[in-house]
C-alpha cells in the first residue's frame, strides 16, 4: 500500500523507539485480535491502523488473530467479513492469519503445567457459590473449599473435564493467585470452563474452552508478539496478563499496552448493540450506510484513505474521549475533494422550459471534471430547451438574500447560459409544475461573455437526463452519546436518518457508473453508486454533504 509517512508519533511509538534503542527488541511484532462475533466498526479501524501502521512503519509484522475462545457467539460469516475489511483498509497479514483456537492444544498443556506447579486448581462450586466467594471491592474473597485439592486430583478432574465426563458448570479450572487481592481479577480467576458447544473451527473436539484473560497473553507469547496493544478497560487485567507469563516462566514476553478506545458522537459502537440494530431490522443490515461499521462506511462511499487519515488525526491517547463525527466526515470530504469528478444531478426536480431555444436543438456544453485536478480533463454536457433545476433554486417570492431564480430574475446555468424566468405555471392546487424562461444567447459559458449575474445553479437536460434514486442520510441517533443515556438506545434513533428520493435526474455521463463509483454532485455533496443499482435503476448514497462543520469548529 501507499506509504503513510504522516502518522504522528504517540506514547506507544515512543515505547517502541525506546525498546529498539535499548535492544530489548530488534523486530517489532503486533497483532490485531478481533473476536469473530460481529462486523468490524470504525473503533476497530483505529486499532487496525495502530497495529498494522506500527508494523509498516517499523518494518515489523502484524498478525491477524481471531480471538475465538467463545464458541457460542462466533461465526465464519464474521471471520470472512473481518478479513475483507482489514484488506480493504489497505493492510496485509501475509501468511499470518491465526486463530486462538489453533492453540487449544498448547493452552491445555500450559494449564496442565499450572496445575503441576500448584498454580491452578479445579473448583467444583456452583456459579452462584463462585460469585459469593468473590468478595467485594472492600472485602477480601473467601478461599474455596476445593483450593487445596492435590495436584493428582486436579489433574484427574481436569482430564475428565476435557474428556467430556462432566456437564457444563460442574467444574471450572481456576488460577491459584490471591483471594485477598485488591484487584478482583486476581482473585483466583476462572481459566477454563466446560461448554459442550460446537466450535466454528475445532468442531466438537473440545468441550472445555479457555477464558480470554488466559488465552490472550499465551497466544501473544506463542506468536512472538512484542507489543500487545489493547483498549483501556484491559489495564486492570494487565497484572493477570503478566501473572500467567510469570507462572509459566516464559521468556521474551510480550508487553501489554493500553490505549483509549474510539468513541464517536451520534452512534453506538458496542457490537451487542450493533447486532441488535441488525437483528431487529432497525437498519437494513451490517452494511447499512448509516452504521459505523467498516462495511457500512464503505457502502456509504468512504475511502480506505479517508479512514486511515481519520485514525491518524484522532491519534492515540491514554484517556477516553468522545470524537466528533464531523472529523470523520471532514476526512472523507478532504479525500473525495481531490479525486471525485464534479457532475450535475438534480435531486428534487422542477421543469424549466426555455421558450426562445429551438426545441429540436442540442448543444454540447464543455465543463471541467475537477477544478482541483486538471489532469481529470473536461467533458461535454447536452443542453436543450427543457431542463430540470433544483426546486429550492426557485422562489416565487424571493427573500432578500436569495440570488437564484425568481420571476423576472436572472440566474446562470452552470457551464451554459444565463436564463430569466418569465412565467410560473401552476396546477389546480396552486403547486408550481414548471417555469418558463428565456435564455440570452450572448452569455454562453466560455465564450468570453462579460455579463454576470449573482447566482449560478446546476441543471440537467430533461431529454438526456437519466433517472436515478438518491438516498440521503442523517445521523443514526438524535443524541451525541446514545450509549450513556438513561433511555434505551432504540428510543434515541433518529426517525429522519434516511430520506429516499426516487425521482432524481442525473447527467447522461453517469449512466455508465458502477457500484462504488464516487462523484461530487455539484452543490449537494459527495455521492457513490450503491450495490442495489441495476440496469434499470441507479441508486446513489450521499456519503457526506459539502458543508464542512469540522473546519468551522476548527477555526473557532
Ligand atoms: P465489544 O466490546 O463491542 O464486544 P470488543 O472490543 O470486544 O468489542 P474485539 O473484537 O474484541 O471487540 O476487538 C478487537 C480489537 O479491537 C481489540 O484489541 C479491541 O481492543 C479493539 N477495539 C475494539 N473497539 C475499539 C474502539 N472503539 N476503539 C479502539 N479499539 C477498539
Ligand atoms: Mg473483546
């Protein structure tokens, strides 16, 4: 992929610089460890850009590791979507795609070792009893009556657990640490539980499954990870992460470093909530363009580069914060501004008849494809006596600062002529159905005409235009932080987050557009072709409007 030299330094890169300088490590090795229980979202993109970005910039490696220790919620559909999304973002794990379940045998052997060293025991308490023995933040936990089982008895029971002799919940394997620790995670945490469930990868081979806190440091160690980057909520798990590595006397240990997770305004990021939105039909699917998922953003028209730039801008901090979604929108606007062809599309059409233009004539008007990039060239747009303009570009009784079309007034048609409105036609109900205008043949764009008027509007020739459907999106939620609200997040959904316009008219040039193609519709925003498009109908998604609320905030 293209080098991204601008990635700013951060406290994690400083630690890595130090580790290289002191020769603690010579090769940096990170990993991105998604649990395949949902689609990736923009928060994961931050973690992906961080882990793969470090590997790229330090000539190191980054593994893709599926953290699939919970057979019940995981699915191959998610595995495939995760691979696709990481690749689409522009990153590559070469041949290093792993599953925590690849290590089940070794993790089992490690557990046997812990038992042999009296660092783990089988507990036969019920889950209720386990909870009661846990203690509280101010009170030490109680020692389990099974805590002093002999090594032999533990080995026999653990083997029996593995062989399926016991039912779910009959026993657990616990690390023997400290029931009086002020850190609750150190109070003899469960490291294996019985779960007679089919695993998407290992099938029915196992009926005991390791807990995340146990599997993670050991998977990191097995893969030779040097820096294990995770979000802040794992800070309190770090002593446990280190304890397993210590207890098993492992050398060349990975170091866990925590960073703040990304939170974005007007959306939710928990996979559970995103799954509920999908399952309850509150959105059209994981790739609904309103979703903060990577596939949703892709369908909405976001580019991988815009997401990587966004991740760089957000940076990596040690304190949780809320990021304004306007920054994400700013990043995509900035990228599309450079690359998207400018075209004319009328979203809410109003018919205009140019009464002094011959009705059998068509002129080809020349226009630039992108003023930001001359190499994109020019193209021709057909002009004729019947055109569509945007309804909101006409006001029968114009307010003071309205410089577009109104009765008796002139406006310039972009890349064409100046027209003047001479008559307003209405139906029985008083609704405006069309306008009659005259054009001034001396004012053709590019002809050196000196006459200018205050407003310029976009248009399409009715005879040549192609009909299309356009979908406009607004924020999915009405409040900035729906997750922190007392109300159920469903009640905070924005009822106007999707507006489907079925009768839009676009330049004929766009009839060839394919899924994913991106354009700027002059004056209305950036749009991309939706996969629902077919030979009969093009469907466009508005990626983002043109107005940038972020630069405004920036300048304040
Ligand atoms: P959830 O809590 O919603 O289930 P998760 O964090 O458990 O999500 P994982 O699949 O375990 O999801 O995440 C994979 C990696 O992505 C982890 O290293 C995790 O820390 C990181 N990650 C998840 N969410 C965010 C976020 N909002 N910002 C940054 N990194 C994140
Ligand atoms: Mg997780």
